[in-house]
C-alpha cells in the first residue's frame, strides 16, 4: 500500500541537523507533537501496512519565512530508504521556478510537484503558476495541490477552493492534478472536478473533527454515497493520511470502514498511486 | 540524602504494547549509589502508562484486551475535536483513559542497594498509542 500524503516535519535527526527545523514545525506547519526518530516514521508505516510513502515539502519561505521541509531534505530521506517517494516544491512566483522544478525532478530524482496556494501565498490563476504547470506537464509528473482547509496559521480558506483550479485543469489535460484533502469542506466541488476531468485525482487525507472512522463514515457514506467512490471515482482516488497530523494506521482503518469492495480499495491504496507515479502499468 | 533522576527513552514498535522495563529500573537504582530509600518510576506521556504485574505474555495480552473492551475506540468521546493549537484532531481519548485506568507510576523501596520487589512483580511501560519513542523517568531517593 502507498500513502500519497505525508509530511516529514517531526524527524528528530533533522531537528538536530537543521537549526530552523523545529521552529518550522511549530510555527509554520503548526504541529504540537513530539519530535520522533526516523525509525518511528517507518514503524508507523509498518503498523498501518504501508509499504511506501510520498513525502511532501512546501516551498513557502517567501511567504512564511521558512520552508516546510526542503527539496534537499526530502531527497536526503529518499536516499536513506527506498520506501520514501519524494515530491518537490517550488515557489511559482520566484524567477526560475520552472528550471528549479526541472532540476529537482531530473537532478534530485523527485517524482512530483507539491503546491499550496494558501501557505505559499500565491494566486492559483497567476500566469506564473501556469508556466509551472507547463513545466510539470513536460516533465510528465503529477501535481499535488493543497485544497480545502489548512491547519497552518495565517492561511486563508478561500485559497483552498477546488474550483479555483478548473482553468488550469482544463488547460493542461495531460497533467494530472491531485486535489489534496479531497477539497474538504468543498468535497462536492472536488467530486465534480474529478467527474468532469479525467486528469483530476483526490487524496483521502481529509480529517478535521470526530475520529477518522466517524469522519469517513459521515462524508463517504452519508454526505456522498459510497457508490460514487466505488463506481465513478475508483480510478481517481489515492490514499493519503496527512501523517503526522494523524497516524497512518487510523486513516487506513477509516478508509477500510466505509464498505468499499476489495477491488476498489486496492486501487485507492495502491494501483492508482502506482499509475500516477509511473511505478507500474495499470489496466482499467 | 541522594536524589538521582534518569530520563530513559523507549521505542514502542506496535500500536499497543507492554514493554518490560524492570532491568532498566534496576540499573538506575544500582548506579545511583542509594543503599536505602525509594525509587519512583513515571511515564512522561498521557497516552502511555506504567504498571506492575506478573511478567507473563498472557497477562500482557489480557491487560491490553480488557482495556480495549472497557474503553473501545468507537465510544462517544468529547476529546474527538479539532485542536487548533495542536495542529490535529484529538481523537485518542481512549488511550488517555487507558493511561488513567492502568496508572502512570509505581514506587518500590530500596534496601541494601537493591529494589525490594515481589518475586513475580514486573515493571511495564504500557504503550496505548504507538508506535512512538517515549520517555519515562526513574527517580531514586535515599542515602
């Protein structure tokens, strides 16, 4: 199984190595949990049955003073274990962003682009962002974009509206967009985009109140029918936990609790991610 | 009067786990230099515990199984809410309650430089929300 949405923000070895790492975790990403040795990350994956995890940085230094992990830190972790799949993040408003992305993908071996308009403070329809989409399309990588509510302080909700992405999604039909957090609370907007555009994916890392299983059972059994996931979106959903905001094991349990067939779960928990990442061919 | 404090890390490897820390506590007492006094052991976390029972795998399993029965995950806990200051949802009420139920500390007398303990008494660090690296404290007081 693959976890498509994790953040390496509480790794003790990095806190000891990089001076601003802990301040980034506390003040920019905003998480209160204790730092943990890297071993804990692997153990959290193990108890959840996760084999590989996508690591997501956010290049928000211009907007927030510090980046939420750097491309180099993500690359360093990928060098430690093949269980990690690293994404790059660049600031679309910085000159040379497209070249920086190309260097991260071709030079560092990262596998996708992570953007967060709220945390990085940019307009999703700024022409400079479209230049970056064009570069990502040329590189053949997926773009995972934060949608919905952000936990990070100072991030406006409005920047997370999934429909803001429609012009880019329509203009770049060969570029795969992953709408992180299923766009919560705008889950139906995310659903509509995924139904209309085959290059739209959603990740399951949405959890904002109650317990993970309660949250999933409400949103994926009551707010929307589970048949929507089972029949229409089965090829466009990837499992994401948002670890360490929530433990991976709890999110795996939640997705398995909503009554999906084994075949659909296999797509969500593995093969859709493999397809997006080019890890193996998948037949529909 | 000697007062020595050890902060000892333990890496749990499962979601729930009973970890025998008796040798580590014995070692803290031995190196403290205290011949007669008291040792107190306490976890530093609110979703883990410290308890004393007979050191048998069957009992370790029974404790965790029956704590789970008494405090099921799917109860209606008020703690399951958005905690903005923490950057996450507090959805682990049952682990906090297990910590309260089983206790977070234990004490033993020290005589002639050794813990005075029943022959079957084992000191366990109890993980209720792992896997995590945890810390527990061993404070030795005496002369």
